[in-house]
């Protein structure tokens, strides 16, 4: 097996980026959505990687009116009449299937209450980098069903870079080659099947090519003429999910726990985590790493959005300037997004070209978020490749 990576490091948007002694990241917030119970945790175990995932406790808290609430306490914030509706929503979240309507409309129909809508937006924003109006209720209910079944997130010891390093070791020990600084410039086809690819001015023969750069970029590498106009149109129109992450150095714990803090009442920030409560080695001794995430809606002024995120931090933590220092602000859009395909826009690993498969965060089966979706999509691709005989 040969892996071609255009950058000088492996891991794409899921690895560590050391800065001033802090383990920041190229993308991810150092969290695995279902800790060791989901598709990624299972895959890491099956591969014998030894990656330790520390379960988040509590999985998440919600900051409302300056106080932090657990999920089960949220109902106390509603009037007696609305409490009945909240209970019915909880029951539907466990038993319902949802449909095409957005999750926002689904909630609104059952409880037209500002806080309920803000809670929906911050959960979707933190988990998927889109707000509840962009997600079908069917996808949301599939996601919550997976959270009920496979439980909440965890933090890999050593951060997401530890996961990448462990996978690199498995690949290399299995005889695979990872070629860094090796940009693929074309995928060769013959008679509707894949025959190889071009990299660094050389052609390499392969009968199976698996791409994780997104279906649109994969089509471009093959040449659009190899596909029907409908297929080209369908992959060109896939919307991405964009976001902004702010990494902050702190001289004391600002959250004090290993879960997420959802911030439904903030102007832009959907949530934060403080991974050093799980793994102190992600920051210099005695310091903490706080990371915020906010959804970015393309078209908005990115500088203004960052400024609003920074204002949120100061409003959420009145002693922010005394204890915290912004280390880095990273924006993710335009081909280096949070999710290459918005959650709920489903696409399988197969392509119209025989021997060519897509994996990665554009190929997430229903209900699986972030790298759980990537791992579940990889599993589906491997099954197809086995069936193909590749
Ligand atoms: C802000 C942010 C927060 C996130 N938080 C989390 C989190 O806490 N938990 C979680 O599970 N997920 C999280 N994610 C999502 C997670 O990072 C992605 O799902 C995951 O990295 C996607 O992996 P991938 O392999 O599909 O894509 P990538 O990681 O983007 O990998 C694709 C690779 O292909 C390379 N490439 C592109 N073109 C070429 C070419 N022509 N030739 C050779 N190489 C090429 C790229 O350089 C890249 O390394 C987050 C993402 C972001 C941006």
C-alpha cells in the first residue's frame, strides 16, 4: 500500500501542531466523539494501536445565564407547561426517526422557545459546524441515537496526533509506504476503471485508488469527462461546513472538566473544551489549553466573526484577560473546512469509476459525526473493495 500526502506531515486536519509548548492542532479539538465505543475507537482497538482514550466527564455542560447545567438539568429552565413538551422531545429523540424538515423546524413545531432553539444550534454548531436549520431532523435523530448507544466523547492521550502516529506505525509495520510532500496531480483511467495515478512527474500503476480529498477534487484529478454531467454536478454542489477555532493558553483551569461546554447564549462560540484536564501533557506544566469552536457561515466577514468569537470569550470568562492568552486563531473553509460535506448529505464510497473509492469526511454514513463518520466510511469502503476483489 502506498499513501501520497502533499504536506510534509501525515494526519491532515487531525494531528498536533506544537506551538509555544502547547499541543494545538491542524484542525480537530482533540476529541473522539464516542471515545472508545464508536467506529474509530473500535478500529484503533482492532488494529492494536494501544491509543488510550480518556472518557469525558461530564460529556457536556451547558452555560446558561452564567451557570453550567448538565443535560438532565436543562428541563428545570422551562416553565411547567413547556416541561411537558421538553419531556416529549426527549422521548422523540430516543424513539423518533425524523424526516426531511430541518432539526430547527422539528424543534420549533414541538416547542417554540428561544432557549430550546439556541440549545439546538450550539449542539449542532459544536458537533457539526452547522446550525440546526441546515441539518435534517432525520440526521439529528440518528446522531442522538448513536450518542445514546455509544455514549459521549473522550480525549486521546497525547491528543489527535497520538492517533495519527499510531496509525502511521500500523501502516509502516504492515509494509505500507507513506510518501510525504507528494502531491497527486492526476488519476489515470482506462475503459471506466482506474489504472494508476501521477505524482511528482511520475506515473504509478494501481488497480485500486482510495481518495480522501473529497469527491469534487477527486473528479478533478480524473478529469470531468470521465463522469456523467449529473455526477459532476452532484459532487460540485456538495456544501462544506466551515468554522473558526480559537486556542487559548490559561494559567488556571477555566472549565475544570474533560467534557465540552456548550454556550448557547454566546454570540458566535458554540462550545469549548479544555483537554488538559484529561491530559496535562498537552500544555506546559501547570498551564491549560482551552479551545473554542464557532460555526462560520461563508459570506460573512471572517475578521468580524473572529472578533465576535473573542468578545464571547471575554463575556464567558470575566477574568479572561487575567488568566488567558490567545495562542492561535484558525479558520477552516474553502477546501480546508471542518467537514468537507455538511452532515446529512450522504454519499457512499463507490464512484462511477471501477476501482476508485472515496473515503474521508465527505463519506460519513448516517448518524456518525466527525472522525467516527470517517472511520465508519472507511469500513464501508473496505467492504466494497473486498467485494470488488481489489
Ligand atoms: C476546527 C475543527 C475541529 C474539529 N474537531 C474534531 C474533533 O474534535 N474530533 C473529531 O473527531 N473530528 C474533528 N474535526 C474533524 C476532523 O478533523 C476531520 O473529520 C478529519 O481530519 C478528516 O479527515 P480526512 O482524512 O477526511 O481529511 P484530511 O484530514 O483533510 O486529510 C486529507 C489529506 O489529503 C491531503 N491532500 C489533499 N490534496 C492532495 C493531493 N492532491 N495529493 C496528496 N495529498 C493531498 C491533505 O493535505 C490532507 O492531509 C475537526 C475539524 C476541524 C477543522
